[in-house]
C-alpha cells in the first residue's frame, strides 16, 4: 500500500470521526421527533428571517448562529474558546413545519424554540386594574398597533375599566388573573404566553401598595413600624415582582423591540424616587421606602444577571413622578398642580422612555424624563 493511499485512508477515517464527533453536539428536544442522527442530512433553516444556512455539521451551525451572535449577543468568543456560556438564540424557523430544537448539549449551549412563535410583539402589564397599570394598558393598545396585550390583575371580574377597554380591542386585549403574592397565578399566565405566543417583548410591573385602609399606613415615625405591615409591603412591592420576573425573563429572552425604537425586550418595574437611599432627605414611610429600595436592588441584580448571561433583555426601574391615583390621593394635598401628573401624562412620558431604551440602559433607575436617579 502506497504512503499516499494510507494517508488518504487515514484522512477518510479522521473525517468520519470528526463527523460523528460533530453530530454529538446536536440533539433535538421538545416539540419534534426529528433528529440529526444521520450524518449527511442537510437542513435549511431560516434564522429569524435574517440568514439562511445549511446545518451540515458543527461548523454549519456555527455559521448559522454567527450573524445573530455577531449582531446581538457578542458571545462569539465564548463559543470559540469553548467556555460554557449560555446563548439564547431567537427562535429558529425551519422550512419544515415540523420545527426542531437543536441544542449544543456538550457545550452547554441551549438553543430553544418555543412551540408557537407569533411574529407580533407580546406585552404584559401587571397591576392593570387601575391607576398607572390601567393607563399603560390603554396607551399601549393605542400606540403599539400590533400584538396581544395581557392586562394582569388580581380580580378580572371587578376590573370594569378593563372590561370596557375590551370592547374596543376584543382580540388584542387579554384580561388575566395575576396576584404577585400567589406564584401559581403567575405560572398560569406565563405558561399561556409561552405556549400560545412563544415570546414576550415588554413586561411592565406597576403593582405597588403604600396604604390600605385598616391594614397598612405609611409610618411617620419608627414607633409606628409594625412587622406585619412591613412584611406586607415587602411582599407586594419587592418579593412579588421578583417572583413574577422569575417567570417573565425566560419569555423575554424571545422578545425584541419590534415596532418601537427599543433595542430589545424590556422588563420595567415601577419603583419610586422615595426608594432611593441617596435621595432620602425627608425620612418617614419606612416600609414603602425600604420595599422600593429592595425592589431596586432585586431589579438591578436581574439586570446584571441578564448582562452576564448575554440575554438580550433590558431591565429598568422607573419613577413615574407624583401621579394622581388612588395610591397618592391621601398624600397629594400639598403637591402643587404642576407637580401632580395625571396618569395619562405620566404614562405618556414613561412609554417614551421605555420605547427608546437601549441595552446600555439596562440595570438602571430612571425618572419619567429619563434622568438617571441615584440608588
Ligand atoms: N402614584 C404615584 O404618585 C406614584 C409615585 C411613585 C411611584 N408609584 C408606583 O407606581 C406604581 C403604580 O402606582 P399607582 O399610582 O398606579 O397605584 P394604584 O392606583 O394604587 O394601583 C396599584 C395597583 O397595584 C395592584 N395590586 C396591589 N396588590 C397587588 C397584588 N398583590 N397583586 C397584583 N396586583 C396588585 C392593584 O390592584 P387591585 O385593583 O386589585 O388592588 C392596582 O392595580 C406602584 O408601584 C407605585 O408604588 C406611584
């Protein structure tokens, strides 16, 4: 046997070994039985409408994800250096209706496709029954012309505002039950969004309590501080929103800023300037202030995690100004009219901020005019 035929035989062996090795990286999970077992199978895949590639082997997939990685996630180097990053790709749509979810198992790079992904943006507003939450729902339906809008509230049957709005947007407006202190209610809504729409582009949490007659009143002095009231404020204002975020972030991974000038999917928590520790010159309102400071820290931490994992999600905290709602009514007597916003004016300003957010705004605390607030 000549040296050249030995060499070409060895090369053949090496190539087939490489093929097997490469195919070990692929596995197909979830919605289809389709598998990439056959070494010579080619797949035509449209990646979010932006590029087409044939997935022939590991290199093929590398080429496939490169344009997305380069333009969105900038984690190219992780893939190359074989660290163990988590890369979330946007949904991959196959020419074959029998979609596939390939996952680079050995590299711990999951590529996940929700079962049904619509091409219209999906929004959810928590605390939509009244005040700023209702106004967000109304303005988003009017301003963002496409896609379902979930109005989540504790008692959909009693949300008359939302029921009348439903008459105007019968198919787009989805009124759903969600109590931030009841994780099972959050899971039901998150599951519906995942299974029916496969994406979430904007999540706004407006839930918050400052006073509840006979239950909670903001303390003026430390001797009014009561454990059960403080715990309730923390539960609704800080822990609850973190629980909701836990279920929304996995959906926001598949969102974008379509139809707006946003640079990605957005998670926005309504906080309050009184939650700023730096800005606290007046004192009082112990539980409310501290629970909003906790919300700020929790949200900042989520933002840092999203950045670290290269998730294309912009997380922000927003102060709406002093707004004439049930929350502020008992305390707004001394606020001059030009400092007391209507919900319409406040939400218009906040939506302007939200719709212009860019990835570099993530993990920050903004005023309604986009001035960055101190922690
Ligand atoms: N208004 C202001 O001047 C002002 C200033 C700074 C910050 N903020 C913040 O802005 C946000 C919105 O305030 P707002 O003025 O619109 O208040 P609001 O009119 O009192 O509305 C509060 C909303 O929170 C909901 N909520 C309360 N507990 C809940 C729970 N456990 N699960 C789900 N929803 C719950 C309420 O639903 P129900 O109808 O079921 O009670 C209501 O929809 C709050 O986070 C607030 O802290 C407001």
